[in-house]
């Protein structure tokens, strides 16, 4: 009897602890949801969420009075192009690094590793001038080039260490049968490496959604803005439309949240696997 | 088949090999064309060298400009004056291009010799040429992009650290920029009192921030992972789903929301605490330098613990069940099992990611910029633009975007390099593939 009572007490303590943590985690989320539906544009939110009624005005405002749809479209184009280019280039490079021996290979790989630790905006003045010289300023492709170049060093490593685990006997057999290197890459290695490539595609797709520095540097005109720039402008620029910001943020965050919750099992597995491999 | 040929070179071929070597050195691709009958590759290589020779005058000019960075010509209209920054970047690009050319040259000579040993005289078809060029074609786009958008900008930054590129007197195109040697380093390391103090303060806080942010998120995540696994609560998955939310929400959004909630006067947190009668005076969450640092670490914990929770959950689920059972049979308590078995295994497996997380936090622009904006203002902020919670990267951003003090910003970038590069190399040397020489 006493043992059971103690177990129950432990469970209660744990439950209370988890409940307190949940409140802490949910606190800002509840307020941003509430702000998105709160009438008016006050930056001071109600102490009680949803305390002053519910309205859809801010969502209407977003679509009628701002360039929100254009920001969304631009961001989507940038994200999808970055994702596809990153997957193609990183996987090609990873395959070459994993399967071929050539001059300077070790130096190249070490260089990639050192390059990936820099936040790429350290070189932003130079990137600005280079894009100016090649006509890439205020274009979406200019921004994509910057992102892809920044993604390649780390992700080539990531994919390479995965391809290293694929048995070489698979592709050696194909080579003996007369397959070209490209065919081996495309029809043998790529299908086997699909898990890591899916992970990479998702990671490089989500990255550009909320980046701020480079869009600010590269994109100038109103029709080229991205979501991060647009949303940020609601809380600065002396506008202080926090409720509109909340509504816009909610629309971006919801797909992300649904996606993460739906794939949490996969996330745990892939993160767990990445530790064991080291 | 090919190997058997190359293993037994006929004595008469020594002269042939030498001819290929000399031809390849004299002009890139010549050996391929004359002796190897690899016309496609040979003409491509020759074209590369021809282009280089055609551009030689411009290359020389760019290199001279890189050395002088232009002359001040105040009498000319602004558009015609020398633009030192364009000269600097063009110079760096040219140096990079020449380096690539030299590497190509070396590779082409080596390739000619290998090809000679393997296939001597046999005509190589276009298909086979392309197939053999696969490693080069596969890497070329990546390397090209990295050189122009990663390496050149970084080298440029490093170069700027040795110039006086700064507002107000040295901003092209109105004025030129000059090489100044180590002047900027001297100014920041003792020469100028206010800048030296600011640098010491920011560098120290960057390291403390990196360590605290990593440690709090790691142990916070571990605590949650262990509790969710060990407590046999049926609704644990619901809690896990809740705890993933901060990881799923883009950090720009969550940090800006926290900034609003934590505002001293209109922020919901202070007003709630006042309404509940817990405090009578508003807490300056982001208004006091020490308090703001504490707040930044706490909010970063909110945003960062889910990553390690997921990571450690994954790592713990990979521990074989029989280890637990064996420990239980031996009479180990739950705490002993954790401290003697689970913790060491998890720590060992996640160590490289802890180091990576540290470098990530040192560079975590968003967690500071969108939450505190670097603030609050401290005595030297008006001159240096470094606020109470600014870390090196946000300070670099301020120096570049607001103050146009590019020269000091670049010195900071060089410093980040000197701190982080050894850590990255150390991390690399621990990995399995490096130790086993598979790299």
C-alpha cells in the first residue's frame, strides 16, 4: 500500500512539473494566437487571452491592404529553388567525395568544414558588391545563389558521411556491368540515400522562410520583399501593428507546426541516427 | 586490364612519357592533343589557357589595383574616381581565379601522365571522356559557387581588416581606401581605450553566452527527455508534442513575440505580475544589462531545449534494453542506472553536437538581434554601437549596417575565425572517418 502511494505521489509531482513547463512553453504561443484575433492595433495585449473579443480583421487587412500574398509567393520561390539546388549540388559533391580519389581531396574537404562555421553574413559587403557586378541585386535568383553557396559546405559533409555507409559493392558491380558514373549516382546511390536527401530538402526549404539579413541586403523593391522582411516591418518602421504581425506570423507558423508534429517520430530517429554515426 | 598494362611499361616508352610531360607543361592540354588523341579534353584545356592569356593585361591591372587600391582624384566627378572597394574585390576574385587556374594546370599535367600510362595511344571516345570527367563536372558547380559567394567574401572581409574602410573619411566612391597594416588590430587591442573595453566586454559575453546557452539547452533537453521516458505517464506524448512547438516556430517570430511580452511598461508579463499583486515595480527584463543577459539565456532555453530533447530521446532509445535489465538485476537504482550508464553513453554520443551547438550559439544572430536588439544601452554604446547584450556577430551587423565601420567589423570577423576554426578542426579529428583515414 505504502509503495503504491509513493508511486502515485511521484507521478503527481512529475505531472505538476510537466504542467508548469507546458504553461511556460505555451505562454507566448497562446498570446500570439490571441493577438492575431484581437480587435484594434494596440501593442499592449490583454492580460487574459481573447479578453476583448475575436475578429478576423487582421487577416483581411493582410490580404487586402498589404503585399502579404506577394511576400508569400517570393519566399516560396526562393525556398523551393534553394532546396532543389542544394539537394542536387550537395549530393553530387558528396558522391564524388565519397567514391573517388583525387588530388587535393583532403584539403578540399577540410576547407569545406572550416567554411561552414562562418555565418555567411560576415562577408555581406563583398556579397553585395559581387551581386551588383553580376546584376543579381534585387533579384530572387541572386538571393538563391547566396543561400545555396552557404548551404553546400555543411550539407556536402552530411550527405557524404551517409553515402560512406552505403556498401561500395553495389556501385562497383554496376561499373563492371558498364554503367556510367552518372548512372550509378542517379539510379543506385540516390535512391539508397533518399532518407538523408529528404531531410536535407526539408531543412534547406525551411531555412529561407525566416532569414532576415540577406533579403534585407539583396532585395530592395516592394514587389521583391519576403515574409520575414514584411512581418518585421509591422513591428518596426514606427507602424507598431503587433496584431497584424501576429496574424501574419500565425499563417506562416501553422504549416511549420503541423509538419513538425506530424514528423516528430522521423525527427527523433534521424537526429538519433546522426549521433550514433559519429 | 588497364592495370596490367600500366604495371609493365616497355622501356622504349620512357621517351614518350617525357614528351607528354613537356608538352603538357608548355601549354595546357597540348599533351592531350598531340600524344593522347583526347581532342575534346585537350582543346577545352587549351581554351582555358588561351582565355587566361587574353585577359592577362586586365589581370595584371587588377593585381596592381589590389596593391594600390586606387589614387584619390578629388578633381574628377564622383563616377570617374577610383573605387577602392571594387578594386579590392576584383583583385581577390582575380587571385582566386588564378589559383583555380594553377590547380587546373597541375591536375591537367598529372592527368596527362596517368592517361598516358593507362591508355597510351588508344583513342578515347566522347562518351568515355565525359564519364571520366564526372568527378570534375560534379564538383565544379559547387566549388564555383563556394569560391565566389563564400571564399571571396571571407577573404575580402579579412583584407578589409587591414584597410581603413570606414565612415566618414574612407567610403568609396567619394574617397579611396588605403592599406593600413595592423592599425585596426592595434586600435582594438589597447590603442583606443573605449573600443578596447567594448571588445573585451563583448568577446567575454559572447563566450559566456555560447557556453550558457548550450549548457542550459542541453541539460534542459536532457531533463525533459529523461522525464518523458522514465515517468510511465500515459499522456507523455501530448507533453512531448507541446514541447516540440518552440522548435517548430521560426525564431524570428518567437523572439519578436517575446520582445513584446517582456516589454517593461506595456509587456503582458509585467502587467500580469502587477495585476496579481506579485510585484509593485515593473521588472526591467530587457532594460538592465545584467537582467537582459539573464533573460536572453532563459528565452534561448525556451527556444533551444526541444532540439536536445529530441536528440537525447533518439540517442537514449538506441541504448539496448538488456543493459538496463542487467543493471536492474545487479540491484542498481534508477538514479545509478542514469548516472553510471545512460548519462555517459548519451554524453559520448552527443559530444560532437554539443560542440557544434556551441559554435552555433556563438553565431546565433537571431536569438539576440530579434529579442534585445543588442540593447540595453551601456556607456560606450553611443561610440561603439555595442549594447549590453550584443555578441560579436550582432556587433558586426551594427558596425556594418549602422556605423559603416567596416574595418573594425572585419577585425571582429577575423577574431571569430581564430576562435572557431580550431574548434571545428578539433571536432573533425575526433570523427571516425577522419581517424580511419577514409577521408
